[in-house]
C-alpha cells in the first residue's frame, strides 16, 4: 500500500504513521504491525510498516500487507505568497453563487479584507495623509498608537503568511503550468512513478493500493496515469489466434464496457438503490478486468486509488480557468476519468458513443493508454462542507469532474470533530478508534478491501516470510 501525503511541510513518515492507525484495527487492544527498512525507496528516512494475515480457514500464510509512504514535500521548495495571487484573483472575480461551497468562506473573508483595506486607504486620504506615508507600519501605528502592538500584529501577519506559503501554495504551484513550477511538478511526478514502478517490478507483490490525502491525490492521479501510459500495451506469451482471424479477446473487457455504459447514465449525485448496485457491479468488473490484464502478462498491479479530502473537486478552477477548458483537456486525454473516455472519441467529438477501451496489438486485444481506470477502482472519502462553513473546505465529491465510476462517500460520522471549520481538512486520520459504520476509519477499511478485521496475526505466530512471498501493498 502506498500512502501519498497532502499539502504542507510534512515530516518523513508523519502521514504514514497516522494512516496506519486508521487502516489497521486493534487486535487484543493493540495494532499488530512492524517497522522495517524500506530499501526499495532508496531513501535513508523511509520505512515500511507490515502486518501479517490469515487465510479464510484460519490457516497461517506467508502473505503480508506492507505500507509505504511517498514523501514529496522536500521537492516543493521556494514557495512564495505571490504564487497564490493568480489563482486567488480568478476565484475573487466569480459571483458568490458560482464559488464552490468549500471555498465560499475564503471568498467572503478575502473580499472583506479587500474592502477593509480600501476603506482604510480612503479614510487616511480623507484626513490628509500623504501617499508616501501610507505604509503598513504607518497605518497600524496611526490606528493603534502603540509600537508594541504594531510589532505583534506584524509578527502575526508574517506567521499567517508563512503558514499559507507552506501549505496552500503547494496546491497552486503543483497545478501551475508556468516554467517556474514545471520542473518541480515534473520531479514530484517522476518520484511517484519511480516508486510505483519499483514496487511493480520487485516481484514480491500481488497488488498495490494507493491512498492519497489532499494534494497527494493530484500527485497519485498523475503518477498512476503516467505509469499506465508505459504499461498499457505490455503483454507476455503467445496469443491464442481466433478462428476468424481477429485479435484474441481480453478477458473481462466486454463485461467492463457494458458496466461502464450503465454508470455513465447515472446522475452525478443522489444515486438510487439500482444505481448503487450498478456502481458495485462496475467496480467488480474493474477488478475482474484487472485479473484478465494480469493473465495476459501485463505487469500492472494497482487495483485501487483511495482519495481523502482532496481539492481535486476544484480542479476546473485550480488546474484550468473554467469548466470548458477542463473538459477540453479531458477530451484530449490529458486528464484521466473513471470510466475512461472511450478510445473511439476524437478530440472534437461532442458525444463519445458506447464505451470502447481496447485496441489490437501483437495479435491480441490490449487496453488503450488512457484506460488506467478501466482496471483501477477509485473511492473518494470526504468530510462534507456544511453551510459553507462547517467541515472540510478543501475536499468534496469528485464525480462531477472525474466521472461517474468513482464511489464518492460523504463521511457522516466522527462528530463533532469532522465539522471543525477549515481544520477538518487535516483530521482524516485523527479518529482511528471511532469505528461506527459512518466513521472514517470504518469506511476507509472497507475501501481497502483487505478484511483485516479477521486476518491480522502477530509476527511470532506467522511463518517467517521469504523473498518469494507475495504481499499486498
């Protein structure tokens, strides 16, 4: 399992240690996992956590679950508060009704500050103050008449600016396509791809699950789609020739395309019982098709992407200027969706027709380079922003932008903590021992598809693993 941390200057293993508490249940009052060197990451600071598992009959097996962290924040250096201004300007010029609920509070606060500053300027000019005297120190000194208070306020402003620079600017810079940010984004994405490729080529793992919080979800999405572009056409062995001379079929592809056609008719929210069953079937077909791809000889191991509280729900405002530009990138295949855009759709097409994700190669049918989410299930968990104030301001549903194949799950438990204005964004791994059906720990464990409640065993009771052991990441 690969965990990708979110925005901010995170310390190595900080997110991984918090995540494991939420992912693993307690056994006998303790969580049974172990910390070992993570040599495959080529990082001196990295560690891997591992837990051993049982089979259904209670028989001990060599299999194990391993947890890695992709730590990228050391690559995001040189942030400046000014990097936030272009995105903030695009947000401010929108009407309040078009601002996403999670960003509405920031919209109002920013406009209030703008009005306050303009009003202060007008008031000073009206009293005869010269423009040359209109400085921050001058304004605060005139208003307060106390140099000590001025110093305190300046320190507070500096600290707030530093926090914004160390966190929110990360999102803006990673999504910025200007030359200043391109090198940083390329290095972060390359590191994600290298880690996944190393785990995939190692030979000890049966499948990989990627869990990403906040900005980490953008990074995970980029890494998965980039690696899939390298992997999609790979196969092994000789194909079984069809009697009619057509390429040998890919097991599970027809069923997946039929399931995709059903979910593409779903609304973007508010699914009824039938539609929920169709979404369940679609994700089951994704897993079946993944098995078919593996049987064909493709090395792809990523079966699941799980995102938590990600600003990807604002991608049309952060990554592009508007929804129309975002949709054009989707049509060109630059942004991957779930279900994938059909391979028969051209860039200028207004309709995509029936889902089609296969192409002929080497006498067989393989998936297209844009079909990463034909074989990777996507679950998105978030603390809903209620009344534009309570909850996570920076996370939300992804189906409206990234496709009806995503399982969006609004966390309704973990009260009152998940309703903390703004701060809820950093609390997804803060409730490991709250395990009601609607709590984040329960929903996260369900999304992992590992059945760890019944399978965890102590290291002393487990057979000693050997290099040929197959593990789940």
